[in-house]
């Protein structure tokens, strides 16, 4: 599978992460806790906007994606490697669920 994120996109995400660490604290544990808190806030906001049919929930979903990528960077993981692994896992999981659904009929 080819990389999901271009070198330029990865560079920008890492730049955002460096700024985030300046803002939220350079200590890994405090920065990670702040990112997790922001993720929970974004999930609530996405849910609320979705419920009132405000399409801005899609932009907030993008913000949540960036926070997720920050967690990977904070833990020195390859964004493309994790994405590749997860996309394969989701494919297998959905295929399995589809087979179970067909058997119920």
C-alpha cells in the first residue's frame, strides 16, 4: 500500500505538533493528556453539530483527525505505517461483519 500522507503533509503535521507542544507543554505526559482532552471536546462538538445538521461538523472532524495524528507523533509512530495497518484491520473487520450479517438472513 502506498503512503496515505505525502511528505509535505507529514511535514505540516509535524510542524503543527511542535507548535502544539509549545502551547500545551513539552512534557510528553502533560501534552498527551491535553491532546486527549481536546479530542473528547471535539467529539462532543462533532456530535452536537451533527445533531443540529450543521455541516461544520465535518471541519471539526478534520480537527479531530489532526489531534489523532498528533498522538501518533507524540509516541514516535509512523503515521503512514499506523494508517496502513489500521486500514487493513478495518477492511478485515468489515468483511467479517458483512459475512455475519448475510448469515442472519
